[in-house]
């Protein structure tokens, strides 16, 4: 084997090595560009979400949140209405003169049931609710539960003895206040649901 053949072999090895280095370099450049584009796309998506106030979610997550808030809304609406019912002013519905406190006792029992349903709906779905919205729901639930307890503290003796009683005038506005609070919370839920945008 002559010097010429050795030199040709060396040149072939050098050319192959340089080609391999160039190929690796090109692959590294393409990988960096690909990763850069992915990061850029992600940043654009995050900025778009911030600008349009949308939270991009999968259809599965959207369906889960929609079902969650539908259940909670139904339970909380019934709780709100039942609180309003027990605090109705006198003569809001007809009493049978002989019924004693039966009508109000029934309203109270129904209210207690709806408060329990609302509690279950909230706590069972807690893992699927945004922290800020959960705090608002929990405060509203506690407010309604406290109103139920206050009602029994004030009127329980009359209910338990079957004596007909009237709601104190200072309590007439409680139902309207609870309805107003629920309407605000309902709007927060609506805004949250409308902020969800399904990813294609």
C-alpha cells in the first residue's frame, strides 16, 4: 500500500468525520429551532390566554367543570330559596288557624334538607373547583347555614311546641339579601364557565 493510497484513506476518514460533525451540527441546530418554536408557541398561547381572559382546557375538563357547577348551582339555588322561604314576612302565605307552627316547621325541615344537599354538592366537588371560586361558594354556604341555625335559635321553641308564630320584622329582608348574594355568586360561576375555551 503506497503513500497515495494511505493519504486517500486518511482523506476519506477526515471527509466522513467532517460530514458526521456537520450532520450533528445541523441536527443540533434543527433541535434548538424546534424547541425554540415550541417555547415561543407556548408563550404566545399563555399571553393570548391572559389577553382574552380565557382558560384553555380539554373537552373532558370542560365537561367535568360544567357538570360540577350545574350540580352546585342547583343545590345552592334550592338552599337560597328555602332560606328565603323560612324568613317570609307574616301573611306571605295562608295559615290554617289550627295548624299551630306546622307550616313554618315544614319550611324549616325543607330548608335543613336543602342546606345539607348544598353542603354535599360543595364538598364532594371541591377538588374540581378553582380555589377563589371555592372560597366564595364556601362563604355563601356558611352564611346560609348560619341563618338556618339562627332561625332555630330564634323560633325553635315555638316550632317545637307547635305554637303559631310570626317572623320578626327585622328578619324580613334576609331572604332578599340571600337572593342578592346568590345572584352575584351565580354570575361568578357563569363568568368562570364562559372563560373556559376548549382546545381543539
